[in-house]
C-alpha cells in the first residue's frame, strides 16, 4: 500500500508560519505534517539516535522517525532552548542548549535522506552577510559600496568618501536586543572604543523611499512594495504596502542567487533608488513573510504549501527494516 507523503517542519513551538502551513498541507494536500519544536527539545525526552533508531519529538506529543520523512522545512533551527525553570546555572544552560542543537543536527545529517527547504549547511553559509554580498555581485545585482571593519581609521576614510552618507548595521546581531539599521553620525565616528569592539557593516546610503520584500520559492517571486521614509521599515509597518511585480531580469537574478547559495527559498530585501534601479540589501534564508498576508491579505500560505508539495522527492522513502 502506498504510504502518504510525510513532511516535518522544524521551528519554534508557536511559530505561526509552521502552524498555518501544517494545516494547509494536511487539509488540502493530504500530506502528513509534523512540527518539531526546536526550542523545546530540552525536557521533552523525545530525541533518540542509535543503530536502528532516529527519532524526534513532535509538537503534539508524538514521535517521528526521520528516516521515514520525505521532506524537512528547516524554518527555525539554531535557536535557544526553553530550559526548565529548575536549571538556573548559566554554564548548565549553555551545555543544554549546545547539546540539544548538536544532537539534532547530527541526527539529521546522518539519517535524513529526503529533500530540504533548505539544506542546513547551505542555510548557515547563506546567512552570512559577507557571503551574500559577494554572491549578489557575482549574479549581476547592484550592491551598495560596503566596508566591513572594526578599524576606526578605515571606517572614517570610508565615511569621508561616501557621497550620500553611510549606514551601519550588524553582521549577525543578537536576540536579546534586536538592532535596526542606522545612519552613521559624527558621534559614532568619534567612538573609537565602540568601533573596535566588533566588526560591523558600513554601507553607502541608498537614497529612496521604496523597498521591495520578495519571497522567492524556487524560481517564483512573491514581491511586495513598501513605501516609507524610514531607513529601516521593520519597526513601523503603518505605511503603504502593496503587492507588486518584479522585472523578469530581477527575478532571474534573485533566482540565480538562490541557486548559487544552494537554497530552495529565501526572503530578499531590495531598495529602489531615486533613479528607479533596484539595489541589493540582504537575504534571509528563512525570513518572515506571513506579516504581508496579515497586512494586505495577499495569500502566501496557499502557494507556500503548493511549493512544499512540488518539492517532495519523486521517489518513496522506504525504511530498511533489516
């Protein structure tokens, strides 16, 4: 008897993206879909790996054998664990978080043989802003003049040469205090000790008020246009947002970036400068996109679930009972 296709979504316990796509896959595509809460492995007693066993706990309290999975959507992976309140020692918390992450990664890399959205090693490389910038250039996209440095003299020289000013943003940032992109001011240039603490991204400012947020699923683009005077549109979404279309050439170039980075999907941020030319800002391999559906009603759950269905490997995965 032909077994139904089986998908797992690895994400946070209460991730809206995972929950809505799971429902769509189950209800409209007759696909078995489990969510593995990657932030709740600690205390779950569900992860086990050995010869003949390779299992993970599911959000609904069950277990899933990763060897039977056809596809994994790696939505949120390297995330902090929600550890029991009884564990308060920071050193113990660090061990728990590290060991949960590395056990999960090792289990997947050794025993999962299905399709990825997207491969964990490719996702990690693509999440690096330096890698992104180089690949975007190689794919023919215009990239702002960029310096990544912690050298105050280099930073000051770069700032002096920038005709339109300079913006500064983190390379990776953190989760405790999410930081927004900011204009480089005189007081920043004077703060040598601060500049030396860690490298940051310094880019020539791109004038303009039109921003593109583009969900790419394979070769297909789902773009919206965000119009705002703000440098970083994320803190304030009380601005005009509308569905738009991309020039075919821009869609091809973004698809080329995904291909070069070995990704199956990505969320791109592009800015339209004052002359109408699109300028690369960054790529998030697993960026947020359903806020668009909430803001303007643009259905993205349906095409995403259809994309997952198309990504399923052609062959059935059969567990070797021997």
